[in-house]
């Protein structure tokens, strides 16, 4: 069942209130694949987007720690966040942003059809032991 325009406008307003309750200003940096002279591909930073106001939500309270099956001492910590923005938020998969010196990578951007009243994306970081 399609949403009525009045309902969508009310949901957008509520979303803006939610963002304004605990806003963060982030600047997303797009990364695109570029061919190297050796014949491979690398991700290269592009022109940063304009700073945008979002709300960041920790995906869960504990860091996720993964361990390699080959080496018992090989561990990696991932910190995940969900990004909530207004409908005009400009963000794409593989964009990156810095928060308090820790770099986050966008791993997924939900399509507008999933929620026509907000933009939502997921990001992860793999900080060193001294990070977050």
C-alpha cells in the first residue's frame, strides 16, 4: 500500500527532529576504483562532498572481534554504525568519513524505496587498539 504524501511529510519531520536531537556533521569522501600502471585497481579518494548533518547510531554496544582460523593471534576489531540522514543526504557505497580520528567506510546504502522519508546507510571501522 503506497504511503500518502501527508504521512511521508510527517515522517520526514519526525526524522529531522530525531537527527537534531543528537546531530553529527560528517564529510563523506567518495572513493572510486582507478586502474594502476601495473594493471591492477586501487581505491582513490575523490573530491569530498559538502559536510552534512546526520545521526550516528552504534550498531551494537560491544565491538565485534573476529579471529583468523589460521592464526590464533590474528584478531580484528570492527565497530559498526548506522547513519540516519534527511531525504537529501548524499552518500554512496565505498564513501569514507572520519570521526574523532577514526576512519569509517560505507558498506551499504539503503534504497529510497525502503523508506521514502529518510536516508539510511551502514558503516564500519577497524580501529587500532588505541582507537574508539
